[in-house]
């Protein structure tokens, strides 16, 4: 067995798992004052955001609707606030925690309704969003349980040499 493999197994033995970061561990890094912790947090949260956006485009469905442009700090804050409000989420996988925080924090909301409230804000009503641009698909009910696989026509054919 190689030295790297041995060290990896030894490191994993103390945690009982191999390679996956929990939402709690990521939240701790996001709240860390050390530059390495906060940099890791920004990179991780932004990578999940970018992956989800690519996933939306590939499947032709929306998961969350960010108002305009968004900074890494705002993404980080949305995740940290979600974990603080839902302490039971700390045991879950970090990537899932970020995905849920984005879906909960940036719901696709359009339209006005004097009697409706979303996240305590009066006058907002959850309604189907307007037609999405060609590059962004409409929202889908759940990231975890897609209703069907993407059509075969969206999967590019392998290049022929």
C-alpha cells in the first residue's frame, strides 16, 4: 500500500468516513476568522452554486432565482444563516446544505398579493415565474427527485475521430 493511501485511511479512521464534509464542518469554516477557513468556504459555496447553475441549464429547469448579480459573501451568508436556523442540517452533507440554503433563500418569486407572505415579506406571492430566457430553464419542484431523466437529444453525441 502506498504512503498516501495509508495516510488517507488513517485520517479517515478517526472520523469513520472518507472524504465528505458535513454542513456543520463547512459552516464552521465559513465562520472561521482564519483566511484559509474563509477562503475554503467561499470556494466551496461558490462551486456548489456554479454546479447548480450548470445543472439547471443542462436539465432545462430552474432550482432557485437569484435577484440580479450575487457576491460570494452573499452566498456564504445565505448558507451560514440557513445552518444557524436549522441546526439539524449540520449533520448532512455540505453540498446538500448549500443547495437547500440556495433553494430556500432564493425562491423563484414574482407577482404581488396583499395577503401573501414569503419569508416574512408582505406583498409577495409564489407564482410560476415568467418565461425564462433560453439559457435558464423554469423552476422544478425538487432537486432531489427529478421527474424524469433529460431527453436523449440534450446529451451530445461523442465526437468521431
